C-alpha cells in the first residue's frame, strides 16, 4: 500500500496467523474487495503489509459487532483511501470499545505469534500496565495470559514509541476519562431525544422498523464521527501548540 512506510513482507499465511483468522478468510475478503490486493514479489508471491493487517482486524471487528458484509463494504467505502495502518487501528479500537469485554486466553508463544515479534519480560509488564493483558496463571506461571484482542496491536506498537512508560499511562487515563464522558453524554442524548419518543410510539409498526434499522447502524456511525472529530481536533491542537517552535 502506497501510504505505508513499512514494505509489505507478510505472506498470506503469515498475515492470517498475525490476524488470528484462516487463509481462506483472507482470500474471501480479498475477492469481495474488502482487502486491497497484495504487492506481487518474485515468483508471483503476494506480500501484505501493516495496512492489510489493520484493515483485516477492522473487518473482523465490524463483523463481530453484527454487521453484514454488505454493511461492512459500505462502511469501508466511506473511509478515506489514504488511511494509514495506524488510522485503521484507531478505527478498530473505537469500534471494539462498543463490545462487551471478551478476553482471550493465550500462551506466551501464541502472544508472540499474534504480536509478530518476540516479547521480553519488560514488554509483558508494559502491556499489562496498559491493560492489554494480564497473567492468567499463578504468580510463578508466566506462560498464560488473558488478553484484550482489541488493544493488542495498539499496545505492541506503543512498545517502540520513545515515550516514558508513565507518559503512556497518563495519556491512557486522559483518553479513558474523556471517551467515557462522551459516551455518557451521547447515551443520555439518545435516551432523551430518541428512545423516549420511540417508547411513546411503539404501536406504530413503521416507527418500530425505523428504530431497529437505526439501532443496527448507530454504533458504526457514532464511531466514525468520533474518529473524524478527534483527528481534526488533534491536528488543530498540535498545530497551535507547536506553531512557534
């Protein structure tokens, strides 16, 4: 993908292993146009990059939320074509935030396979502090983990960010505080302006059908609106903060 600085080096088998899906699933999504075509290397072997991995993770999360493939296609068509792997990861993380917690069990080998890299004890400690995983066994058992798949890729990326661990945790606290506040206010708005009037018109079949349709599409729409608004606000704040530097 042209927008990625990292060259596509993953084979389809490696991509599937990193994403936790089957090769058949990767090929199926590709035939539906949900994944961009791979870069073709020597011997006509396709190679995939970070953008493919992030897009595949987003597709899987949208499907986990109950969206049909047709709805996922429409969702992806609305995204800018030049989104980086990081931008796609942000979309995926926000979509996943609507789902109830569903930690997955993983061994150390499974964790490294999904992370695509070896993980030191210090790396594990940092991922645990970020809420990405926790040790599942006894204090002396370091080979079993309960991990949040929605945060794993973002957490692994943060391992290489040259920022103090305390700063990362402080940023996480800020994000959790303000996203929880936004979720609370949006829920109140939906309850007062949408749900209450609906309860008064439950006898109207057409209105009930419209509400069901709205409920099915509301979460992805809100997520996309939040991502777009946050990206624009962050750019404006960074531009203002460093304008005189």
